[in-house]
C-alpha cells in the first residue's frame, strides 16, 4: 500500500502545473468578464492526489452562498463552456448537467483532465478538511489512495453510472477511512 502510494502520489512539479492551469483559467475568466474566483480543490489539494488524478476546480461567485440556483449555475456553465471552447489548450470541452453542474475538458499543457464546478463551497471546505486530516497522520494518504485505486479497479467509483460512490461520496469514504485509522488501537498511547 505504501509502495503504491510512493510510486503514484502527485509530485510537486505536477502540483505546480495545476496551480499554473488554475491561474491561467482565472485570467481567461476575468478577461471574459465573468467574475468569480477559481479554487483548486479535490484530490489535487487534499493530499490524496496521484499523477493520474484529474484537476477539480470550483468557480466561486459568492462564498456566502453554498450552492447556486440551477438556472443561474446553468448560465454560468454555458458561459464558461463558451470561453474555454475558444482556447487551443482546452480540448474535448463539454458541459455536464448533474447534481453538481460542471465544465469538463482536457488541458493539453498539463496533460490533465479538468472539471470546473460552479460555487461548490462544500467541496472546497471538504478538500481543506481532508488536507488537514492527511497532515495529522502520515498513514492516511497511502490508505486513501489505495482505497481509491481499489474502487477504480472494481468499477465502483463512478457517480455518473450510479456505482458505489453515488451512495457514499469520495469525501465520505476518505473521511471514514481516516477516522478508522485515528481510532485504531495502535494509535492510542
């Protein structure tokens, strides 16, 4: 498990590329007059990312509103889609209208798949919570990365297909796993 983690964890060079991508997309959004602040979140930020992890971002228009009404989010997604579709580095740009509406694309510079949602404040907070947990106990990131790989290899990690993670989100699995590790008898002194 630890060997798998060490061989597959996201390195600093890839993390820097993801930050540069976020900064570049933020500039495009600002130039287009959309407003909002783009946040890196998900496994890229929480300490559980691998070299093959996608890039999750949240475009936040109002940090005091945990989610945006669907019609307003749909307009923002459509405008973001139009903006990104004109960029040479963005390929396979598509809109996804699910529980969390987003724009997906492949970034030809970082070679990463990218998902940008609108105003998913809870996702950002979950990322920071998991990041804090991952820093407390060094056993947690290898365990979470291993569980995610196991779920992928058993095809039970796709919300779009209604598999296991639709019942219990990736965040919930990661949080539960970290709680199990922290309550294991070997942790008590």
